[in-house]
């Protein structure tokens, strides 16, 4: 009997440059704008029921690099956050790839939430790419 491969779809986001400030929450929301400090500013609505299996985030300061403090990263589904890990903004191509098991349904909205640290030296011109893999049950 053949093995059934899971069906998946992916969501890819890219942001405009951001000059993040200390101890601030930012939301990456699926549009090519800089991340917003407002949860409701832009929302990406899920087109098909599934389970988020992986989130990969690439953070790339295009100006000054920050110091090595950790930025906390979460996946937000509606108003519920799932911790994914931490990432730094102290070099080019900082990558966080987190496997997860977060169910989503049509019309849920998702965002990636960042909580910045109190840097000794802040990064600037930060560009971000996010890839979200969703399995269809």
C-alpha cells in the first residue's frame, strides 16, 4: 500500500526595513510593510484549515548590526501566542526555524510576534522574511 504524503501549503512574507526600538512588541503580518506595533493593523487570514508545522524567520539588518541580545519570537493565531524561540539581530542572515503543531481554521488570522530586548546598540534597516508551512489534514 503506498504511503500517503501530507498535503501542505506555505505562506511567505517579506517586510520593508524596520529600525526596531528597545523593549517593543512588533507584529509581522503578511504585507510588504515594516512590522507594526499594533496587533490589528494588518492581519493575514488563513485560507484553508490545517496545522502549522514549521515557521522559519530570517532577520537581516541591512544597516548597523545590533548587539547580541535575544529577540523573542512567537506565532500568533488570533490572540493566542505560541512561543517559537529567540533570534538575534547582530549579524546578517539570522535564522530561526521552529517546528510546531498549531491548528488553524479558515478565517483565523496569523502573525509573527517579536518582542525586542533592551539593546546596548540597536540594529537598523532590519529586513525580515517569514515562511510558514501548513499541513492540510
